C-alpha cells in the first residue's frame, strides 16, 4: 500500500549546485506521450520536435550545440513537474518527470570498488545467510591483511594476491572480476524499464537482505564516446545473489529495480570526464520509523577507470547501435546493524533513498515491493506508436 506521508524534494532539492551553467536534459510524460526536455531559465522545454528520443540527441555529433539550438513549448516550471511526479499525488493531465533515457541499453559494472568486492565475497561465503556475514567478514579481512585500494586489476601484484588467496582457500569469482583483468559487466534492465526521480524503486518480496547501490552512470554513444553522466540506484538483493551468482538476473532485474536521473548532464566546456572522476556521491536513507543512514562514495577510489570500463563494454567485440548507459558500481555496502545485532542493514518498505552528487543533482526514490511499485507497461512498441501518432518520425 502506498504511503501519502512521504516528503519529496522540490526542484531545488534535485538540481546540481551549478545548475545555472549546466547542460541538463531529461524526459517528461506529457499529454502527447514521453518527450525529451531541456532545462532552461524559462522552465522545462519540450524539444521532442527536434529530438523525438533521447537516443537521437545522444547520437548527435554535437549534442550540446544541437540542444541549445532546439526550441519547443514550455511545459511549466521544474517545480511544477517535480511536484506532479510522485504517483500517489499525480495529476495525469499534467506533465511529470521520467527516467532521462529511452532506447539506451542499460549496463552495469560490478565489483569495481574494493569494499563492495569484499562484501560480494562475504555474500557468496554466507550463501545468502545474513547471520553469518559478520564472522566471515572478520576472517576475510584477516586473511587479506591490508587495504586493496591501491591494487590495480590485472597487475602482477593482483596476480600475486590471487595466488595467495587460492593457497589459503579464499579465492572467489568476485575477486576474479575485482582484481583480475576482466571487469564484471552485466545487463541491468530492459530498454525503457528504468524509473526516474520521485517514484518508487522495487525490492523483490522474496529478499530479506538488500540495499541500495548509489552509483554514477555514464551515458555513452554508439561509437563509445562518453557524452554525459547521471546518477543511478542499482538496487541489490544480497541474499539472492549470495545464494548463487547464477541468480544475478533475479537479484538485479525486477520491476522498478533500476532508477536513473534526475537528468543527464551533458559534457560541455564546464563539465567533462575529469570532473566526473572527482565525483563524490552521498547517500542517505530515511526510514518511516525514524531510522537514518548516511554514506559517501568517492569515484576516485574506483579500481578501474571509467574510460577503461567503457572500453570493455563496446568495441569491435560488441556494438550498441542506440548507445548505452553504464552504472559504474558502488563502494557503498552497509554493514551497520539496523535491527538485529550482527545482521547489518536491509531495507524496509517506505525507506526514502537519496543519492546526490554536487554536480549531478539528487536522485530520490522510495522503496516498495516490486509488486506494489508502478508496473512497467510502456515498452518499445508503445513508444514508436506514440512517436508515429505525433508525427515525430521521418
């Protein structure tokens, strides 16, 4: 059952600190259907006559200049659209915000931070048993005997650590992708299945041990060019994946289990890949019972550079004609006890998750069962029927 007491942010609460100089683009549902929108001083502008899909914009040779030249109808103020986005108070006759991507394939990189890598090993060793995690964590840390922050995946030092861990019986498939030459990259969700800001994210009701995964998300063209970035929540079912890595699909791909937004910040003269590398993502979780958790994730501590990760996704070995987005992974793996001592953190229904970065804004969602979140009903066929009816194709 959906609560009506959730406090959602206003426009100021989701915008980057330097929004006045940022090139921000998103998507909104309008009376005609989904539309690409630009954020401008006059309000939220529908540019779908120039760019019927976000894919059309992100495939442009110069998306920043092309977006600046596009005109269209002002749908309203950003405050108006943000206020109309939560499903429990939404007026369907007025516009609201959507996830900013459409035809892009949704990819995710896993085990890219040492902390989260160790937590995946713990999940595997515990076989999804939350009670066993604390003792296994202590044993693994004692075996490794130090920090993995400076270890370069695929290096001679990483190979030596691998040999040591095999000798001591602690090698894991998660350590393989964490410090080995090949990254873990998987398809997180179907095309058009991501949800945007100020709506529910879904946790499968079968899971009793789960957490958010706050991440920076790259937006990449079909040529492999990184053209912008956003924020994402790669919702994680720790007990399901911990039972078997072959359950990754069940653990990761569920209704409303991938959120992204609030907008795409396009790379321009004021924001580029080096600025992204300096990202500091902050997470807060507020429970309905008064619980509060805070965490910070510095992208500088990632074990594989974002450009290198993109190179493992796209190239002669694999093409994405409509481009893709890539969740870069998280170092956030909460171990503080929420309820029972020794059992760490897990979500409760109604948790409000805020993922924020000063130059990318804030992605705010509420946690619900996947069965209670809004069902995903608008797919690729529906999108193209809508675009055709509006005369936006050809």
